[in-house]
């Protein structure tokens, strides 16, 4: 998923647009600002690093300490170290939010989070291939489990796809419902699980640097007023909605013309607009970590959804097999296993040899767990892809043997 379009030529066009107030005098204690730049390719990553350096400069000239985790060194370990006890966290990089045009199934493990340097990275380039492992997506569940910023911290997403609600350049601009869903999804873990006092997302050039400067210059300024200080802010473009997952929070969407005059939701806020960086704000209660998911079920003998993979089952070593949720008939067979037809890029008849929890009822819900041998028969996608979309035909069929194509 590529980041929101930021052209290199904007460096020259907008270099003079960053106008920040002078450093605040008499600051009692230095705040910590963590700045992350994930890999977004050889051409675009230097642009993002330049924007990140502007945000870092805005923090340092105001007496803040800055912890950087930039590609090609934006590994999970280094990012977590930078984020620890940070009062403000700024992320530049790839984004994959929900909803998106790639998957109908939300994954808390990979979505609404950060795209960081992956385990397959060479340590020198800004390569951003997810298939090769140069890029790895660390979603909202991972962030909630591992990140430990300071109480009342602020999350800022800059130029990450979907984070402010906007669609990618190839897609139609987002409608209000879609944009609100994206902002609520991106912000629910920081606000609801990690104690953030505010979430901002901007696609505006140098928008992150402006937010950092304003927050540090005026820590008592309510977040709603901080939001309105953005130079590209248009009052008529603002829509205020209740947050979809947090009681006491709002989702602010800002629609305006920006890239090539395209109107979309380029700027957003979530949280309590009356709170400020100097205080904790109101209590936010997490009411739903994810949109409600229907109970897993088959319709006319057909279940569709995502499938993950596992190595192999005892007694079926090296053979193509499938494990299903209990609701779809999964289980260890007492005799000859039941056979189902599973279709991805190809269709293969597979014996059901086990059951799987398959995250039923959660954002990670799956309809099947494929052995590595089964995965190889169904798709050319690498195992590192993690998930593939499948159809599982549950109606009884004759057992053609575990290695037979349907």
C-alpha cells in the first residue's frame, strides 16, 4: 500500500511554507518526541526523512529531546526504544487502514499501525517490498501490546495512507462514512488502550512539524484549537462526529482540495477536543476494539474469507491438509477425514485433519488454516504474505486423496 502522494518537487515548492513560532521560554521539563520513518522506497524515503527532520527541528528548538528511528534502521526494536516514554510520537511511512480496497477482512495484526523495516531488509536501502520482507506491517494489536509511550501522549500520523481518512491516489476520494471509519480505526488503540490524549493525522506538507511546534509552544491550548492552527485548515471543511469505538471521544474529518486540486479527507483528529498536552483530558472508554464481526458461518455450504498457514499436522507430515474452525466442521478425525474443496488461485481437495481457533469473532477472523503444502498448491503467493482469500466448499465430496487437484 503506497503512502499518500508526496512529490519530490514539493520540496522546492513548499520549503518556505514551514513557519513556526519561536521557542517557548522557561520550559520546566523537556518533553520527549519520537519520530519514526518507515521505508517507502528509494525515491520517496528521503522526502519523508526531510519532513521528519523538520518535525525534529521544531521539537529540538523548543527544548524537547528527540528519539529518531529512521529507515533503514526503523526496526521494531529500535522503534519501540524510541517510543518508550515519549510524549509525542510522529510516524511517517506506509499505511494500511480499514476499510481499504485490498481486503474485506480487517487484521489487527497488520492494519492501523506502522510499516517498519522488516526482517528481510538489507540494512542499507529503503526497499519497501512486503513480499520480500523488507517492509513489515505492525498493526494496532502489536502497538497496543508492545509500545509504551508516556501517559497522555499524542500520536501524529504524517503522510500515511488512510490515516486522515483519504483514499489512495488511484482510488475514488473517500466518502464521509469511509473516512470516519478509517480515522476511528487508526486512533482506537492509541486512545483506548495506550492512554493517548489525542490523535492527529495529516497529509499536508510539513503538517507534522507545524503540529509539533504548536503543541510545544502552547501545551495548554485545547486540541480542537491546535487543529485549527494548521495553515491549510478550512472551517467549512470540518465535520465532527462521535468516535466509532470510544465513548467520550470525537472524530474530526477535514475535507479540502490539496494534491492536484483533489478534494479528500487530508487532515483529521480524534480524541477529546477540549483536552490539551498539559493535562490528561476526559476519560475515554474503549467500547469496541474493532467493527462488529458476524458469527462465522457457511451459506449454502460455502464459507469465504481469509486463510492463514501452519507447518503440518501430526500424522500428515508434508501433506496438504486444512484445519477449520469448529463451527465449520473442524476437528481431529476418528477415521477417514472429511474432505473439502478449497479455492484460491487454484482449487484443491483437502482433508480436514484438525480444528483451529482462527480468531473467530475478531478482526483477524479466518475460515481456514492451511498446511504449508496446501498453501503451495493453492497459490503462488509466498508464505510471508500471511493471509490469502479463499472459498471453502463444505458440502461432502468423494475423498480423492490429499494430493489431488479438484
